[in-house]
């Protein structure tokens, strides 16, 4: 596979790599050393969106844009807004959109530098309007402050959770998603309770997929999809097992990571 040339629009972009995702259907310009590098979490999150989705979606905490562009890659009519707090990572997201290998997606995607934790008037003034979206996906920082702190400021912002983060991010998602619109989040299993608490009264019909590294290992992630203003009960779905006993990816994990299938089969 031939890698397209790196973007030339931002000549002062810090050291970076240009990585193929979805079997080369899109390319991610992301930091080589400093800052968050996208991987399987972003692809699993993107796979929560139904393949036929054709509305407007926001990726909260988008980083370089992996999850949002994975949605645009698989959902051929979806519009995607990459919302990122840090100007440094937003530069990578803009470089990703400017990459020639993403020309087929660029017209359906844009970047917004904003704090999704804002509320009310401040949120609207930041460009995050109420009832403006059909779906929100999020991969928020979910490491507690004491969890192996890193000296890298960009990684710390991407990985370390602040108090009340789930409440503020999910509150914003509920304000911005239209009734019957979708919501999805990936997090650690121990964070299920605060996430469900923040969703209460805002999102229902929750479908939860535990993610296991192997069939005989405990879950390392949970993925939740829900519907705005629904009162339908929660459903615990069959798990996603990432690896076979020989450490190769399971067929389902391969299909999800390559953009061939959706997590919930739709």
C-alpha cells in the first residue's frame, strides 16, 4: 500500500506520523511522541454508529480525528464535527482533514476548538448549539489523576479525568442531540456507575458491550450506546473479545477495526 504524501498546509506541525485506518480508506496525521495516539478505542467507538446513519455527528474530545473520520469512512452520508479542546491537537485534526488521502471525506467533516464541558449560553457561544446533532460519540479522559501520571501535558489532558467530567460531557451531549438521537461512549468498566448516573433522565435504551482482551480475561473497556429521551430499559449485550488465544485479533475485532462492520450489527 502506498502512503500518500504528508500534508504541506501546516509546515510547523510538530513531529508526526501519517497512519492508515480502515484498510487505507482514511489517513490520520497524529503526534509521533507528544500527545495522544489513536488506536482500537477510537475504532470501537466509531463502530457504535449504524452504517446507514446519514445525520450530523459530533466527536467530543476528537484528538486528531480518528473516531469521527472512522464514522465518515463507514457511514457514507454522515456529516462529522470534530470537537477538540486543545489547539495543539486541533492542529493535527486540521492536518488530517487537509491530507490528500482524505479528500473524499473532507467536505463532510470540520474541526471546532471548544470545551464540551461548558453549559448553557457559554456552550452555545462556543459553537455547540442545542439540538443541532443527531449523534454524539465520546472517548473522554478516563484515567484518575493518580494513575501513572505522565509528564507529557498533551497526553495528560487526553487521558486524565477531572472531577465531574462524565456529568458535564454527557449533559452537553444531551443538550446538543435531538430527541431520539444517538449517544455512545467508551470507558473503563469501573466507571459504569457514574456514566449511567449522568445518563439518567437524559438517555435511555442503553446497550452495553463489555470488551475483553481474551475470552478468559476480565473486561478492560465498556462501550455504551443510548437514545436521547428514550425510556426503554438497559440491555447488556454479548461481549466483544479482541484476541484469540494465539494473540491474533478475533474476526469480529478485525471487522470492526477495518470498518467492515458495526459493533451492534446495524
